[in-house]
């Protein structure tokens, strides 16, 4: 890619406040489906899912989209 083309690319990932609009949350469809399936499968309030990752990797945004 040349320099002009690179300057025209728009990064869909936003660094800042958590994303709360599902249409603005890119690249995590499979992860969201897996988490929702896991939640639906569990019957007890004693079960939990641990969401871990490095800072600014989208954990809070993911919770807001699922929640």
C-alpha cells in the first residue's frame, strides 16, 4: 500500500470511552456468540465467566454490548 492509501484508512477501533452501540463494536461476533451460549447453558447462579485481557482490549465494551 502506498502512503496516500494508508492515510485514507479509517481505524474502526476507538481508544477512549467504552463502546455502548453494538453497530460500533467490530470483530468480536464469534466471541459474543460464545459467551452468550455459555451463559444460556448455565443453570446456577453460582457459575461465572471470567473475562480477562490486557488493558484497553475491549473488556468493558464487550460487557456493555452483552449486558
